[in-house]
């Protein structure tokens, strides 16, 4: 019988394990980037407090959302999904900013 790459031999399992390892590394990188973003957002919150600026800046939020959508398109990722993730990140940052005031 011809090999059509549909068998479930040990080579495929190894490839699957390697792919899962790659996903684990990517997941860790995503969490690290979220932590970095949160740190910078916290620093922005401190600056807003020092300058007596409001927590919410709708124009800046729109720029972030526009940039997220453009980046999604550049990488051929669903823009609605990416924007939803960024909306969540923004909302979490705003909650933290409000709680720290």
C-alpha cells in the first residue's frame, strides 16, 4: 500500500509532539507579551494619575483597535478575533487603572 501520510506511525506522533512543543513555546511567548504590555499600560496609568488625565482615552483606544485590525490583515488572521482580544486587553487595563486610583 502506498504511503499517503495518513497512517498514525511513530513519525507522525513525533511530528505531533514537536508541533505541540512549538504551540507551548508560542503560548509562553504570548503570555510574556501580555505581561510586558500590562507593565507598560500600568506605567501609562501612573503617568495619567500624575498628569490628572482621565483613565479612558477613546481616540487612543480606536487607534489601538485600528492597528490591531491592520496587523491581523497583514498576517492573514481574522481581524474580528484579534480586535476582540485587544478589546479585552484594553478593558482589563482600564479596570486595573480605575482600581489603582
